[in-house]
C-alpha cells in the first residue's frame, strides 16, 4: 500500500489545526507532521496524543540549533518541510500544504500516487477556492470556485463570472492558482519551496498532475477572516506590492493596487461589497460558476470529523474566547516580521 502524509507549519488556533488533521486522517493520511510556529502548549499537548501526528515546537531553542529564526514565514515553512523530508521516512509521499488547505481526492489518494511512474518525483494538485456560505446553507456543505488551466478560457470565465472585477483576478481567485506539491518522502538533497521542489538544479523532476485530487483552499472562508488577514497580506503576504498582476485582462492591476483602489473609493464598505460579489456563494455566482463547469461541492462536516479522530480533545471556549491566532500564511506578529 502506498502511504502519504502532510507537512505544515502553523500558528492557527487549535480548532483549525484539528479540522485540518481530522480531514486528512479521514482521507487516509498515514502521518500528519505539524510544526508549531508559535508558543502553543495547548495545541502541542492535544495534538501530540494522536499516534498519527508528529508535532514539533519550533521555539527559540529550535531555531538556535539551526542558526537563527528566519524572519519570513515562507522561509520557515520550507525549512520545516525540509526537516520533515530528512527524517527516517514513515510515508511514501508528503504533501507540503497549509492548515487552510484541504486535499480533496475523488479516488483514494494512495491509489493515485501508486499509479505514478517511478521517474515521477513530485505531483501537483491544483486549488479550488472556498466560497463563504450564506445563512441557511446546509450544515457541512462547502462550495468552491475552480478555474480552467487554459489562460484564455480562464480569463474569459473570470470576466464573465466576476464583473467588474474579473480582469484583475486569475480565474476569480484571490490566492494562488499554482497549486501545491506532493513529493517522494526521504529524497536526499531535495529543496522544497512553497509551490515547487528542486533536485540537482532541476525544478519538479518528473512532475505529474493529480487530476483526481483538488486542493480546497479556505483563503477567504468568511468576511471576518478575510478582514483579519487583509492588512498583513497587503504588507507582507499574498497581496504585497512587489507581486505581479494575476489577471490577464487588458490593463490588470496587481492585487495590492487593486485592493488599494477599492479602499480609496469606498473604504471597508467597498471591500465588503467586493467580498460578497467574488467570495460568497450567492445564487447568482453559483449559477454562473455551475454553467461553466467551475462549481465544486464537498461535504466537510468538521465537528463530526474532529469528534471522530480527536474524541479526547475539547475545544469548548476556544472559538468564542480562545486565542485568535492568524494562520502562518497571514500573521501579523511583529516577532516574526
């Protein structure tokens, strides 16, 4: 049997990490490697009790052994992924993903990986981006927007589905469309990046697409979380000024300039309008996406999965009064940046 696992660096609060771990255990993950990017004793204790999880506290002592703590979270993520790859392999494949990303296989993932040729060192999964549910949505039902790989079709769909914003957005996405990688665990000398791997100067040797698996990305799962991460993303994250435009329209703006224009014209209220039209599962948007084959649905009953895989862990009070940590891909902690 071909086995697989995940490796992630996070400072999300405990319920979010439990959701991530429980979902992937349910999909058949053999190991979940979790690198805690902050001082999180509650999460460390709760997660460490599960036999399939390997939990690492990346505190000051951890980084002192490795020279220094990298200032950029992306560098810490890749360093931790390399550490997981250097361990005695417990799985055949590892997926380097974040705690707001969920592998959604339509067939057993181990079988998909077993079918890959031996010269395939890595496999790519493409994202679908979560839409915020409207009140009254069936509990556990999650909708996502997808995109076409063909650039012309993607741009046409974006402009048709997300007027007037589409020319500035790649497929209507706010986050990456590159996807994430699974790689053969224990490969010596492997350099692991956020969206790629390298070996002996070659990028993604033998790469194959995993067409029967998508990556459900909760980049902007609801308005509150979008706003919580927004300032960091504008300054140092996925909306920062130095990144190139994502859209392929006639005069696309970078996401930094795009959001700056929206704010200048209408402040937070204008951002809210944008979110409701682009990131929310309204009937009109759902219909437009469905007509173009770009709507995905998945039942993701996280409370039930959490209870099944972590019955010993209680999260009462966390969501209401617990630490509101921002995931590592969207944090604003001055110590880290």
